[in-house]
C-alpha cells in the first residue's frame, strides 16, 4: 500500500467542536459532514477516530466482513452502564454464544404471544390521556413501552412488583442523560453526589429487582416471558447463563428497547397527523381487521408507514465498531484500533435510492422495489444486527394501529426538531398532541 492509500479519509479535526455541534443539531451536523466530505470521512470523537461510511457498497463491505474483524466501539465507556457481559459489548466467541442463547425468545414467530399484551397496554395508557389538553405523546409511548417490557420481558404483571420495576427503570433512565453519556469525566461518584452517583444507585436497585425475579423462575418450567426463557436457555455444552449475565442482558434490552420504540412511535404520529389523507387510508385498511394483533401486523400500509418512519428518522444515526485488524475500505487501509461506522442517516437520505428523500412517503415501500439491507438499515446489520428488531417492529405496529383505530389526536405544535438523548436521537418536546376522542 502506498502512503496515500494508508492515510485516513478527510474529515473535521476537532473532537470537542464536533461533539458540541452534534449535541446542538445532530441531524444538521451529520448532513453537513456528508455534504463536505462525501461518502467516506473521518470523524474525531471523544472515544477515538471513527471512519464513517454511507455508500451501499461500503456498508456491504462492513456488514459482510468476518465478525472477528471487529469489537464494540467505545466499550469501556458503556461497560459501567450495561455491564461487561452485555451482548452489545461482547465480541468473538463470547458474543456468538450470547446471541445464540438470546435469539430464540426474539424469533419472529414468538411475537404472536406478546401481541395482545402490547395492544391492551396501548389501550389502557392512551385512554388515560386527558381530553382537550396538550400532552407530549412520546411520554405516553414511553409508559406503554415500559409496561410491555415489564410484562413480556421481565414477566411481571401484578401489584407492587410491577410498580417497583416501573419506578426503578424510569428513575435509572432519567438519571442517565446525554451529558453523562457523552463525557466520561462526569462518570464519577463525587462522594455520592451528582448525576453519576444517582444513576449508579438506581441501577443497583434495578439489578436487585431482576435478581429477585431470576431466583423465582424454575428453569424446568419456563413461562412465556423472555426472562424465563433466558433462565432456561442452555448453550451447546449444556451450560446456562449465570445470574449476572442474565441481569446485564435484561438491562441491555431495557436500554435498547424502551426509548427507541417510544421515539419511533412519536415520529410516526408526527408524520401521520400532518397527512390526513394518509391517516384516513391507514384507518380504512386497518378497520376490517378488528384490532387483531396477528392480522394488524400483516397490514401492508402499516408496514410501509413504520418502514418510512424508521428510514426518515433513524433512532441511532450510525452504528459503529472498532477494528481489531487492518481493514481496507474505499481505497484506504484503516489500521487496527480505528473506529468504523455505517451512517444510517446518510444512507437513508441518498437521493438516488430515495427520491425526495426528506419527504415522508410510505408509498416508496409499496412499489415492489425494496431496498437492500445496505441501503435500509434501521436495526444495523451483519453479525451485530439488533436482536430485538422483530419485537420492536411488532410493538410499533400494534401500538400505532391501536391509536389509529381507537383514538383521535391532533398536533399541537410545529414539526418537531431532533434532539440528542443519552444514546439515541428523537423529537424535541416529545411531539405535543391534543386528544379529541
């Protein structure tokens, strides 16, 4: 390789400046990088240099590479939050074992067992929204998502145990804000005071609750909830996950699934309520299905609305890994230790694949020309594609269909801008709506 080939792609030089630009305007800052530097650029970050790709051929090369080429990017920063045993932070043989143990509970066919719980939770929480008052709909969706997690993942559905789990998860997530997530200097106890100390206290409380639930399970007679199935799971050698690993995997599911599903639903509502004709078409298609979760999940237009929402509003702007060995991409030989990311936002806004890319047009997913996994990647791709993708999409469809069929909302604000959360991006203000019936 010559010197030109070995050099990293061009990009901005200041990690601090780029970080603050992203915190202020995540979408605008990334679009600007794409305009200035093209399909492949270097991005200085507080976790190290990250080479970002957005062209389909480059994303294909990343996702099809040998999995042991990569380790998680910035794993040291996330380990105190998720735990070293989290599937998101493992690589190599440990990662393969964890995914194999965790895949059966998330198989698409199992989603039918959870559909009724998703629909019923949506009905209860949406019916509790006061009429003729301005309410951030994303907050309601967070309550629904948390309720679904506690019932279907934790397997807790009654009394004080359910309330305790809900309080614990809410307090833990609230204590982990974007500044604490971004700046490791703030991840210190400071004598038991401050946001990090508060987060660690809440996290310990949630872990204790999960250990109690694990102890109450009988591996020989697992229930339908995901916790029970993980307790009963065995690897090829007949070994089970230990208690700490199950705790960390369960908390990873909370972090990965609570905020993200609620955010996607909020964006879908924001877009649908701005297109009354599209909303009426969707309601007309769903009405004959009588709210049956299995039938609703097969609605072509509902599927297209969800797909277009995740295209236009990806919840994580890029998925990243760290190279464990040199890797050639786009004429550059990237050294081991470099971060490598596939940019969902830029990939989803490529005009040659998605004409009028900034417009919300679900029809593009009904024309029979489905994008490849390297052009449309809301759940990542390759060996590290999101394990809970089928669960999240099923929940999104069931909750959105319940709202469209049974409730009348109107927007109470201008189109939402995007803001940064701890690990995701979403609508500032939570999409305020008014419930009319």
